[in-house]
C-alpha cells in the first residue's frame, strides 16, 4: 500500500514509522496545535533545554526571544525531530506524538522549518522554484515530468503574490535580492501547506525595507498557519508579535505581550547579563 494514498476525507496519510496516521487525526478542538511539556535536552551533561513547556495555538504567530544559547534553535530541533529530548512530551494536536515520528514524517504531517540560509535554486526562475517545491511534495502525486494543471498554476501564482514577488516571477532566483530570496523560500514552504512553520532569524542581513515587508508577510500568514518566529531584533518582534515567549537557560522565563516582557525585571536582568 502506498504510504501517501489519499484517504476518504480527501486528506493525505503519512507513514509514521510504519504506523499510518491521517491528517484528520490532527485534533485541535480542545487545545493547542503544538505542545511541549517538561522537555529536557542535554549535550554532554549541559542542559540546553531544561523542563521546558510551551503551547502554541492554531493560527497564532508566536515570537520566541532569549539571549544567545537560551535554547531557541534546540527547541526547533526537537519539534522537527532533528534532536530527541531526554525527557518530556511533544504533541501535534491532541493525539499525534511527535516523539514517535522521524524527521521526514514530521515534515510530511505539516510542520516545516525555514533555516537562515535560503536554499533556493539560483538557476531556476521564481515560478520554477515554486513548481519544484510542489513537485517534490510527495502528497501531490505529480512527478518532475508532469505538466502542471490549471489549479496548480493558480496556486503558484497566488503564492507569488503572497510573497510579494508578483513582478519577478520569470526572474531567475539568482538575480533576486537577499530579502526576496528569503521570501521565495517562505513561498516554497507555503507550497506544502504547512500547519506549523518554524522560522529561525528571518531578517538577518535584510535591509530596513525588506524587514518591513517580512513583517507584513508573516502577519498575513497568521490565522492560516501557526508560526513560531525566533528573532533577536526587538523592533521587528514588536512589529509582529501579539505574544512573546522569553527563553533563558533552556526554560521559559516568561510570556506575554511585548510590553509585558520588556518591562519584566527578570527579562531585563537576563538581557543585561546580570
Ligand atoms: N549539538 C550540540 N552539541 C553540544 N552543545 C550544543 C549543541 N547544540 C546546541 N548546543 C548548546 O546548547 C545551548 C543552546 O543552544 P541553541 O543553539 O539552542 O541556542 P539559541 O537560543 O538558538 O542561541 P542563538 O540565539 O545564539 O542562536 C548552547 O549553549 C549551545 O552551545
Ligand atoms: Mg539559534
């Protein structure tokens, strides 16, 4: 039996270490879309994550801040299956245990990650990069040699508009600015209709104008996807955040609005390195 057969609900099944789960099992009726409880990760005795608990709601845009080494990237590694925690639980919806799944299955189930360095194909156009993202998405059946159908073309065009590259869809990706390449990569992730997107330091190296556009893009995606953004630039975080989680020494120090966390004496202490 094919692992990615469409089920009776018109959704796609994913193989989870030999067990079949279907997207219809993603149950967020009674709680968050993603939750981690009491998660610890040690590297040679050093606790990069220390009894960390975090809850992300469906459709929310959450910002994750914290000093260098706080464990932000390690947290993303745990969610995506790259790093296994020593203890704790990590659930997608109420019923999908991510600790029982490997990295490709987690991605397939709808949790995707944008790394800092864009990995677009410079020799291909914007449109072709998105086409490739569609064709390497195993849920879609099409092979690299299949012609796109009208619906798929429309979807690519729609995503090109979303990422603000409407005027350059026939331009080679190599000719794009650094910021435009980052948006294209976000577009390539969007082709796979992720439920959760993890974005680590999206604005590094961007111009002021590109930073503003990136804020608009992420804000436009909330509600449709749950997005977790790790970023050091506080002005940027303020421009997109409704809820901010502060990590420190592998645990959640505090959560709240940007004003709440910035006025929290513990947060001030941590950032001043006191
Ligand atoms: N593979 C690893 N082996 C050993 N130590 C690691 C490993 N990965 C991370 N660490 C350590 O775990 C701690 C947390 O690292 P992490 O990269 O998660 O921090 P971060 O919050 O993302 O920091 P930054 O803001 O600098 O990106 C750091 O002290 C780091 O040196
Ligand atoms: Mg990091």
